[in-house]
């Protein structure tokens, strides 16, 4: 069970980190495009054209305003809200790897809590990011079923491959 949790947590970490990297790289391009669009609307010729179109047909004023508001909202969503998630996706990748290590050391509840946290954190800033971190829910659920190691299993002759510990040899100095 814990090997499955380790593999799924590492795959989820790779997905989160990869998408975070893609968003980080595309952020600069999207930011540059948004600045170019802003400069275009600051251009007096474009403003004059919009004002003239509204002056000739006053009934189109609301339609033009709605179109511009929708465009600005989409740009804000793409450039600013989505861009703020990539550090959280990198953090989710790192925490998912730590949860995989915890699962390997038989700390199932801690790994489950860490994986559940990595699922939720990017979604607070940008809810569509939950689609990226949703593969971490399955290992979080499965980590709850990892049994903790028996504290004295090796000393009391407990079975199992994990419980076999060989004593160290004394060094001859």
C-alpha cells in the first residue's frame, strides 16, 4: 500500500511541478501581451475611435462597455490570478514529495494530511488549479490505510521484511 502511495504522490508532484513550470514560463509572455494591450487602449487614436463609435450610436455604449469589461476580466484572470498559482504549485510538488517520503517511513496520517493540504492550497487562489492537484487526493486517501511500524517488532522477533534489522558490528580500533 505504501509503495502505491509513494508512486502516486511522486506522479502528482511531477504533474504539479510541471504545470507550475509551464505557468511560470507562460506568465512572462502573457504579461507582455497584457502590457501591449494596455498601451493600445492608451493610444489616443484607439480612444478616439471608441468615443466616436459611441457618440455616433449611443445605444452601443453599454455593449462596448460590457465587451471591454469582459476582456479586462479575462486578461486579469489570465495574467494575474493564474500567475499567482505557480509558486503554490511548486510548493505542492515539494510537499507531495515529502508526503511520499513520510508514506515510505510508515507515517500514513501525516502523509495524508500533507497531501490533502497540497490539494487545497493552490485552489484557494485560483479554483481551476484544483484540476491540477486533484490527482493528489487518491494517495491522500490511500495513505490513511498505511499501518504504522510496530515500535519493538524487530527486538521481539516480529515478522516482516521491514522489521528485520541486523545489529551493527563493533569497530576494531
